[in-house]
């Protein structure tokens, strides 16, 4: 056992190394969501309020997307320790990705203890004939931890400041404690309570959890109902169950309140399958179909469209296009055209699926298969699938299923052949990961730096050297430029909060910023290509541009502008031109 723990420690350290390596440099720039997380943590640290002046909010307004709070509150600690920096805002995600490695080991171990996997029984017989080091490595928990440590998908999402990655780690540990509560009911008095607390925290970390957590708990109750009745037969154990239920109810009540007030559904409102344009399109199809009105309404309606889209989305997450990110990849969450699992893990995952289908009666098989099947449900309810972030609860399931596939493949082999196969798989997995990470740090970073909103740090580094201008105008071409200004200048939160010298307002279910001190943020399409004497603000009014700097995009550059500095993306294309306005 000590050797297995040493191997796990080594895997965790290696996994942590690749997740923390050059964390402040790759991804090549923080995107606006990362910056928003970091600046709000900074604001909480200094004032106890978010950027909008709300004291210790349970949900952060941010840009109007209402971010869940746990990642931001945890980020307060690295911001306090390391200052407001790219490293500090990514620290929690990288740490969560590292801790997921021992988490998946513990979860897989509990699944083994609660199972009667035939491949594991046979494997244990042959393991006894192996050299001691081989027997310490050739087990489901260790192989699962190894696969997760070097899985491209998990490596990628562990480096940016993604609350989804923190939520995933919480779910892994919550599931571990949940299964442990029935495996060792007499010796683990607080496993169920710990599970409820971690599941509850995940509900306030990432929106996908608000669908996945209730459904996986329901699946667990159905699958392990008899075991639950036995594990909680005494009054002491029933008290623990009541406490766990109350903890979950507490966290769920907050979720229900946020849904009732609309803040909890604001994000989904922007990702809903049914939009105003969808409704309009359905109405047009009814008119143009040539069918009788009643039949046309039956064929073209919102519930049917929603169901069809959901089904297509759901099964899309099990298609090769998704795992290979070859269609509709979102560049901030995966490398386009690169397999999410890596070739050896992908092959073993398919073999593991075959094994689970072949052995449907085993409860552990049912649970891990249910986990896999429930993972994409929340993602399928949104637009623009298949993307790699929202269905990330699939990651633990794919890892454990791939490990099962390896043991199923090696089931009838001799001890030596089993050792050779596992060593070969691990070697190939590392080679595939090295190739993937090389692409990540080189070609991907160069090609997709625009997707990471690269260039803002360079913009503000230059602007801060210019002291002879009375105003600065910054194009909104690449998004919420004001939050980058606040972050890179470590702006005092009071200047952004209500009462500061700023213009901030709500419009079209979004919150905009037009001014902070003498810096103005303007719509790119409203910058004329001719002579400029003033610029309009979205909030209203015209601001004179004399004696000013402008940070413009190459698409809207005034004629004859005196360009002081050009900022390029890493692929050589122009990101910003900093010009002088006389």
C-alpha cells in the first residue's frame, strides 16, 4: 500500500508539474472571463464587495452573465498570496486539476471495493505472480490516475481559470465519499456528510453541475438502493443521512432562489436552444410549408424543435467529431482536430464500453455507465455543441472506463504479457501526451492567440508610458476592454464600483462600461475612417477627441492616423493600432 501511495504521489507531482508549468504564459493571454474572476476576487479582497458594489454576493453579476461564486472566492487566497496576476487567477484551476489525480484514484478504488468486476478478480490472481513494483502499478486505481494525469482533455482545461474544472474535482471527491459511505458505513461516520457538502459546493461552481449532480445522485440511489438500506439501517446512520440531506437542501435552496429571481438562469438565457430568431424561423417555415395550418403547427413548433435539437446535441457528444474536435470546436477549450482523450485512452475507452455492455448486472458497471450517459445532458440543452467544456463530467467516466478496457483486454494474458501490455500502453500514452503538449505550447498558441484576446497587456504597457494625452479611447472590438484595463492597471475597486468616476449601465440583458476615469470604451463600428473630432458613447453623448490616444482595431482605423504602436497577434496579424488623435 505504501508503494502504491508513493506511485500516486509521483503521478500527482508529474500531473501538477505539467498543469503549473508556465501557467502565466500558456494560454498566451487570459480571456475576459478569467480576468473577471481575478478582478472580482481582488475587489472582494480589498473591499469585501464585487465590482458592482455588492457585499459578498452569492452570485456575481460580472458582465450580466452572473458567474457562480466559489471559484472567485477561492481565488481571493492566491491573489492575496501572489498579487493580482495571471498566475494567481489560474492557480485554483491548476490546483484542482492536480488534486483530481488522487481523487480519481480514490474513486476508482471505491468502485473496485464495491464491485465484483470479473476482470479485476482475474487480474488480481495474475498480479500475485508479478514483480512487486508491477503489482503496485497494475491496478485499476493507479491506471485511472495515470490516464487522468496525462489525458489531453483534462490537461487543457486545468490551465485556464475555469470554474468547470474546479467543479469537476469537487464532483470526483463527492462521488468518492458517496460510494465510501456504503462500502464502509461503520468506519466512516462522516463520508456521506462530506459527499453532500462537496456536491453542494459544486452547485455553486459551474452551471453544468446544477443538472449533473441531481441526476447522478438519483442514479446512485436507484442503483445502490439495497446497499443504502443496509448501510443506513441504524439510527446513528440515519441521523447522518438526515444531516446530509439538509446540507444538500441548503445549497439547493440557494439555487432555487437564484432561479426564481432570474440570476440563476441568466447564463442559460444566452445559451438557450430556443431563441427569438428560432421562433421566427419556425413561424416562417409554417407559412412556407404549404401544409394545412394545424398540421404545419404540429410539424413546426418549439417543443418538437427543442426535443429534436436536444437529441441531436446529446448524441453528438458521443460522435467521433466531438472526441476529435473536428467540427465546431471552440478554440478556448480544446485544440481543433486533436483527440480529447489521446489515441491509446480512446481505444481502451471503446473496449471498456464493450465490457460494460457485456456485463450489465454489476452495480459498479451501472453506476459508471450512468455517469457517462448523464454527463452530456446539460450541454445538450445549450446551443453551439459539441464543445469540450460543458460536458467535462465525462472525463472521470472515460478515464475509469478506459482503465477497465485495459484490464479487460489483458484479462486472459499471462503475468509477463499483462505487464508488457500495460507498460506499452503507458509508454504510448506518454508519447501521445508529449506530442499534444508540444502542439499546445507552440502551434496552438501561435495560431489561436486571437481567441485568447491576446494583446491587451501589451496595449496597457505602452499606454502607461504615454503621459502627454488627456484622454484614451479603446475599441470594444474584442470584447470587454474595461475589465482588462482594470486588471492590468490593478485599478482600485472603488473606481469601478458605483460612486466612482465611471459610466456603467445595463442594456439588452448585458452590463456595459463606457468610461473609467479618463479612459473611454467605444464601439468599433462607430469609429469613422475619416477625420475624427468626437466619438459617441453607447450610453449617449459625444466625447471630444482632441489630444487623445486611441486603441483601434485594424478594421476601423481613421484615415491618415499617426500610428504610435502596432500590436500583433502571435500569428503576425494585426490586433491593435495605437494612434494619436490631434
